[in-house]
C-alpha cells in the first residue's frame, strides 16, 4: 500500500495547514481558517474514461489531500490525468483511454476500414459523420474541475461563469481530449486510418501487423492525442450543489470551448515522478530519454521488448508477402514465449498475494 499527497492549488497562494484542534477546547473560526486563504480553491475533481478510472470523484481538502490505497488502485492515475490535462504540453497515449471504450473505438475503425472512397472529397453523409464524431468524443477521457470561489475572485473566473447572477460559489470547467475538432477533421482521420490499414487488413491479427485497430494506429500517431479543449459547466448540476449526485452532466449541443490559457492561470500542477520497480508508469518515458539510467532492469526489459519482441511492420514500403511472413513469425514467437513462461507464471499465481498477481 502506498500514498500520494496533493497540495491544494489556487490562483494566488497555497493555503497553509492549520494546527489540529484540541480535544478539550474548540478553536475559534479565526484559528481554524488558513491565514493566507485563497479566494479560489479547487474543491473537487471528477475523472471519466481515463485508464481504469471510468468514473471517479476526488474531493480535495482545503490544504492537503492524501491518497491512500493498494498498488494499482488508481492513485497515480489521478495525478497523471491532472498533469496531462493541465500541463502546457498535453501528452496522452492510446492506452490512457479507458478499457471500457476500446470496443466502441474498434467499431468505428471497422467502419473506416470499409471505406471505398476518400470521404474528404465531398460533403455527403453529413449526419453520419456528425454521429461518428459524437461517438468518438464520448469515448475520450475528460476531467471536471470544480472550484469554490469567493465573490472577490470574479476577475479570475469570469470566463467560466454560466450565469450573470453569480455572486460567489461553485465554478465548473470540463477539459476533454479531442483528437479532432469537428466532423470534417474526423473524415480526414478516418481516411488516414483506412490508408494505413488497407495493406494489412487481410493478415491475421495475431501477427501484429500495424495497425491492428485505431488504438494501435494511435500508438504510432500519438500526436493525434495532444488536442484538448475546455468547456463551462453548470454549477447547479455539479457535485458542490448536490454531493449525492453521481451522474456527470452532459455538455449542451453546440457548446463552445474556452481558451485554455485562461484555465492555466487558475491552476498549476507540479508533478514529481517516482520509480517503483518494474511496474512504474514513468519507466517507459524514462527509458526513451538519453538520460535514462541503464542499470534499471525495467529499462533494459523495455528496450529489449521494443527491439526484439514488438516487430509490427506496416504495409507501406514492404512487399505483401514480406509483411505476411513477418506477421506469421511474430505470432509463432508470441506462442513460443507464452509456452516457455507459462509454467513459471502458474507457480507465481498460487503465491499468497492479495494484489498484482501475474498473468499471461
């Protein structure tokens, strides 16, 4: 079991922790209030469709929030999603999208694979592409940031207010990953995927010829996953108005995004990564950099896997028979590795561990 701490962010100064109240005398309101209380504080974060966090709410303390839980319970994912959405350079990966959405994305990619003509050359089937655009966005990760702001903070949160009668209280902002900006951009993405998939679509998928599906396509084209947009939310439908509310509100049709730079003036995230053995999610980024420590076994393992176990040729630039031969060899190698490691994995599975059992 491990813990993470989150210091409450604000637009001015971070509030300081106040002493714990005495068991015999109740402190006054002045004594318990943080001396440098900010007019704005982040009170609640809701996360949707990010990794295993299908729908998660995190209520933040006024000073420090400590996350306590078993390994792989989602603590680091909560911090990572904040960093990804609020940093100057968002960096999502295909597998950051929740597993529950993969089937829907694969259905879309199958529709695109069957395209006979480039859909960007005309404007027909507009309703169909609008619907696919809505389906794509519904699969994407997003966070809802709920701020508790005093009336004097109006100049900071004015771009996010949804009512002219606002006089302090809740302010909500949704930040969502959006690979494309509209249905026309979706047509371009669909045709790019179709062109990449066409040379290998007849090959068996156990050969891992790239791309197997849309998620596999995004593993090489992660630049598609760097576009995010922010939207205003209705405070009356948020958790600060009704803490028993569990359903996340839907954005009204035609919602217009708010400039991201205005949000970054409200909140800043300082992220300190940690190395925690083989399973650390920062290992991959660290192993790709020139400053990676060669002594880490996790880095060596990742490097070996990329060079020798992750051969995924595309159809472009290769003869079809060569791509098919590599795909067949890859499938046979995977099967050999599975059979070689299966006895060891069966021994590990019977060990008396509560979490993180290894499975092939």
